[in-house]
C-alpha cells in the first residue's frame, strides 16, 4: 500500500525539489500553542510534520528538545492530547502528520487503542526511535490493518541485515540517523549519513529515506536532498520558537526550506 508520506517524498524527489520534514513537540509550551506552531510550519515549507510526544526519559533528544518537552509536561501535557493536536492540525492542513514517540507511552496507552485513536485523528503513522523491527510484530499487524505508516531507524552502527529489515518493514520512509549521538544542531552533517543512505539504497530500490539529527540550515537540507529523499529538522525549529515565538519559527521554516522550495 502506498502511504501519503511516501507520495509526498516521491513527488518532491521527482520534481527535483526535495522534502523537509519538520519536528515540533505536542503540548509545547501548551497544546494550543503547539497546534498553531505546527500549522505555521506546514504552511511555510514543511512537507511532512513530525509531532513529538513529550516523554520523561528522552534518550535520543538533545538539550533544546528536552527542555521543550519538560515544559510541555510541566504545563500538564497528557498523552491523549497528542490525538487532539493531530486532529486540530489535520483539520487545517493536508500535510501528513507522523507522531514521533518512544515505545513505552504507546504500550502504557495500549497499542491498538493508540493506533486507532491516531488513525481517527487523521494521523499518518508513527516514528518509533527505540522500537526495533524484530520486536514490532504486533505493531506491524496493527499498522497494516489501519494502513498507518511505520518509520524505523537505520544508524551508522546498523548491520546490513538490520538495514534490510528496516527497509522491508518501514512504510513512509526509513529514518537514517546521520551521526551517533543525540539530536541538536551541528555545523556539518556527518559523512556517516551518506554511508547509511547508501546502505538503504543497496537494500531497497524503492524505499524512501530521510536523514535526521544535526540538520539546521538551508544548505544542509539541499545537500541531504541530493542523495536522500528528505531532510529532518527539529532542534533548529524548537530553538527558534523558544527565542521568538511563532513569528521566529515561521521565519526559520521559510529560511531552512528556501533552498528546496523556491
């Protein structure tokens, strides 16, 4: 089955532009604020939205995103509100909305309930950074039933077999981790990103891949889209919002997407 996320990435690749996947945490600083921020991102250059679920033990997240999710939790964010956010966002824009979540909150909520509520809200699927395909049998079954995207990660340390499995079982795209470490902005995107994408291309001629971790400039987005199907930006957007609210975020999205969406 073709996914809306795949359609967007493939279409943008074919027309020569490329794709920007933008992350923002649900509930930051409040639920309504995060919805307004996400909608602004989608209207100003983000092709696929990655809506983060605030979590108390975010092992992959750098300081900027950690502080934002801590603020959301301190302001009373509850897991079920992510579906309210997805519904409010998808009512205003056609952009595919993927929810990025660690696996424990999904299990606590109940996998089938989480998936059904996500589908009902208009969500496109899940990005699951700490769930490996080998342990995802029930999620594979439920996501097939509901036609939800499932994005698994491939890292510089992933074996050929693990990359092949991620390619075979992901729908939407494979998330290529550009470097070993936590999220954040970096001056240059690690050369390891090209190595991971090359491994994904070797494993599958049809699977899309997007590169994340460390991407924060228009030039990096252009560079990554030259060899991948999309670039994922998170910390730079959250940082912009933290410093100047929705207007600063909007300007940052326009700036970072300017190289691929002219």
